[in-house]
């Protein structure tokens, strides 16, 4: 029998430490539950469970030095464990009621969608009359915790994770790698979370300020906090059934720059705050990101303005011929889908094929490395384009040495191989999963290729809404349990960028 070369006890012990401290953010919805008089049992019981399980796991290995292999296992396991624990409030709150969340698969789907900042929901009806307000806020909070990263937060606040923190953050962070901003990795984690908290707070104050000044009557403090949490996490959950369509045009315009900020590498904000703003202006990935947003917005504006991509707005007429409305909805939806936030300023199911195709393509772009966005990521597409350009050049000049550079820095071949490998794996998983979802259908009925493909793209890319039955005003409830389990797995491996999860299931990882 092959010897196991992974100290799994050390990995699970650290999982227990992180899990135990999940009780701290759980206190927030518990306080809300006490205030609103609903849902106290759900969160009280969950706190007891998470502390109990966390403490038990923590005792598996008192001496918990970990290497790269243990780091992969810990990161993959913590996201799975946290999602299971996060499902408990949904199960308890839904027990004894007609709530769809009483089913374990549905509860886990909602929890995984929250922590991975996907934003896909199986809630048949989203309203404070149907579900406790504390439970709806828990949905928002799970996305905020998962946005910058649970492990990054743990490295920032737990001294025992500081030694192996760099490899843990590298396994969890979105993009080819995380930029070390300070000599100590724990300080880097605190800097990233500091920027994250600061921008979130700023957005909450702006949104609530619109309410106080009469520009957004329904943007109460509750809604401001809820949407501040999920904007910066690029999550897309909303306590409003109609997403951001429920709010004024002013609110939508205010949210757009925050979605773009969430899709930006947070290391750039750190450089700005430390007196080096030139890093942002000269960052090639950031310029490419804004360029893609601008081009897609211009194209979609033209589609909507000329009535090629939308027709009715639910009785409110059309936006064809209205340049201001066309720009607003195009800018909002492009920013939302490219950054994988998943908000909707209107039901884009009503758009024509050209408009839908624009958004479908946007699902595969993603935000910057080091952002809270999902999908393939801007930096990978940029490097792939640079590699293709180099290939064309060296075909004509075979003896030329032409290194690929990003923002003036050479990119090594190992990084390029990882970019190619991730992108191919991403497309393979998408291609293999789509026929399975199409085969099982929705509510026992066949679905179109676009509906099935968008559901898979939205879950593996942590985007949230798709088209048709999974459009922005619909939900994933009608999918059979096997499809939901597949999508839970896609959300999990998509958030951790595939490799850190798949490697754990290989024989060579455990025995070589």
C-alpha cells in the first residue's frame, strides 16, 4: 500500500480553527434575529454547531506546521465545511414551513452560492414576509465573507496561519497568483481586507445617503448594508426579488463604479493609498479591463438603442431610441456580468438574441486577478492574446527571442503554462457539464441550449443569473437534485480556480 505523504490531520485541524471563528460573523444575523423576533433558533443552533465541530477538528493535530500539499487540502476543505455549516440556518428556518430551503440540497446550494459569491438562488420567493430578515441578511453576509476570501481573512487575524499563509492565500486567491504587498504575508492579508472593508463602508454610506436625501426611498439602512456586502463581493444576492431593478436609476449609477472597483485588483488600491497612484494608471491588466468594459458597453448601447436587443420593459415602454436609458442598462449589465456580480437593472430575458449573446460572452471574461470577481479573468485573456501575438511574430522570425511582458515585467513560462492549463480545464468542465444539465432539464421539461449553457457558465464562473429559466428574475429551483449537486461542485471548484480542488483528487497528490 502506498504511503500517504499529506498530513491531512494538520490540514483539518486548521480547518477547525477557521470554522470555530465562523461563530463571530454568525453573531451579526443572530442580533438581527433577536431584533426582528424571528430566526433566533436558526442562528443560535448554528453557532453551537460550528464551535463544536471546529473545536473537535482543531484537536486532531496540536502541532500544525503545513506545507504546500496540506495548504491545498485545507483551502479546498474549508470552503466545503463552511458551506455545509452555512446551510444550517436555511434548513432550520425552512423546517416545518413550505420553504424550498428545507431540502438539504437546496440549503447547501444556497450556502455554496453565497460563500462562493455566485448569486444563483433556489429561493422560490425572495421577500421578508416569506423568509426571516436575519436569514436574508445571512445570504448577503456569506457573500461578503467569501468575496475577499475566508482564508485570506484567517491569515490576517490568526497568528497560527502566518507561517504557511503565502501558500494558503495563493491557493485561494483569484488569478494566477497573489501579489505580496508587505514583507509579512499577514500584513498583506490585512491590507487587502482593509481596502475591502473601507470601500464596502463607503458604498453603504453613499447608498443610505441616497435614501436620506430622497433619491432612493426604498434604500433603507438594511438594504444599504445588504447591497454593500454583495456589491464588493461581486456576489449579486439581493433581499429584493427584482434585484437592483427595484431601486432608482440613481442607485444603479452609484453601484456601477463599485462593481468595477470590486473587479479591480485590490493591490492597486493599496498602492494608491500608500502614495503610489501611478501603479493603477500604468497597470496593463487594469487598462485592458476598462477597455473591455468600454467596448462591450458601447456595443450593447448600440444594440439597445436601435431596438436590436430589447423590446419591452414590463409595461414601461421600450428603451429603443432613448440613449440615456440604453447607456444606463448597457453599462450596468456589462459591469455586472463581466465582474461576475450578477445584479440586474432589468430583466434581460426580454432582450433579443444579440443582446443576450453579448452578455453570454461576458460571462467568460471575469474581473482582474486579485479582485473578488470570478470566471476566467482578464489577465489570463491578456496573456493568451500576447502569447498568440508572439507566436505569429516568431513564425515569421523563428530566431527571434521575444519574451512576454505584463506591465513591463517578463512573464515566465511556468505562469503561461498555468494560464493555458486553467483556461483549457475551465472550457472542458463547461463543455462536459452542459449536456448533463440539458439532459435532466428543468421541472421535468426540456430546456434550450442557451439556458443550459448559461446555467453552467453562471455557476462555474460564479456569475449567478443566466438566461430563460435561470434569468435574473428567475431561479435554479426547478433543476433536479443531480443537476444542483453538479452546480454546487462547479461553484466550489470555480471559486478556487479548479486546480486547488482537482489536485486533491489525484493519486499523485497523496502518494508521490
